C-alpha cells in the first residue's frame, strides 16, 4: 500500500487498527477506480 508497508505496519505507525487500515484502503481504491473510469 504505502511505502511497501504491510497493513499491520501501517496500523502501528498510524496508531489505528488493522481493520481501519483495510477498510480505509478499500474505500480509497474503490474511489480511485471510479475516478479513473471517468464519467458514466
């Protein structure tokens, strides 16, 4: 994801849970996919 860190490493560095990292990354990737797809 970011800087080659694992979800666990990101969670530790950010002081959040691994579940929060996973859900936030998932939402971000979905949003990016929609942006890259362009107008419907």
